[in-house]
C-alpha cells in the first residue's frame, strides 16, 4: 500500500463530498452551504429540500397571502445538515459509521445552531442530521477486487478513483 501525502486524504474527502452534493442536487435538494465552519466544528453540506406545492417559491402577494405562502414553504421544506464519511474498503471504522460518536454529534449540533444563528431566515425550517457513507477504490484495483458498486445509490469516476454513495441515512441521529 502506498503512503500518500496528507493532502491526498483531504482531496479524497472533498471528492466524496462532491459526489454527495451531485446526488443531492439530482434528487431535488438545493445546496445552501459547503464546509460551513465555526469554532465548534464543520458541517460538510447544508441542503434544503422543498417538496410539494409549498416548496415552490412564488410571488408572495399582498397582506395575508405572503404569510400563508411562507407557512406553506416552512411546512413542506426540510433543512439537512449532512456529514459525509468517505472511506476505502476494509477501513477500521465501518465505513465511517463508527466515527460519528456522541461527541461528534454534539459538535455537529452546536455547529448547526451557529449556522442557524448566522442565517436566521433558515431557522423556521424543520432540521435533521443526515449521514452519507461514500466508498472509493482505485480504478486499477477494481478489476482485481470484487466490489459491489451495483448496490451503490450513486457513483462517479473521478481521476484514478471510482466513488460510490453506499448509503444515505436521513435523520441519522437526534440529540
């Protein structure tokens, strides 16, 4: 196994986040922020889904109509704080699942609160914490190893690597 420079791992993580961002956008999510950071930590992706009739932003209208429209948007919209874990096969932490400890969850919760304080227009939306598990392999190794990318939710080849969204877990944890 090759020893990669530390910058290699950052690039791999960013590619995993890019894959999840593409998938979220393809399924109707609007990406509000990438790598939001504050003193508590970082949130990889912050996305908003606007489902149903109320999700379409239209003309607010006059008087009570604007308030009704705003209530519809809130009722049908969701804000997701997405933690992305990108791992190669055979890693030590179950594809990143074991890395989301109660301490990590608390940091994400505090970071999300900071985001909502900084962007109060998003504070009215129901919020949840999602986890995306992304796997990757070098393309040259795909031919020699048995890899089940057919079960992947979404996949893409980037450079010398194949990335695949193995699992997307909505509302993965609650504090």
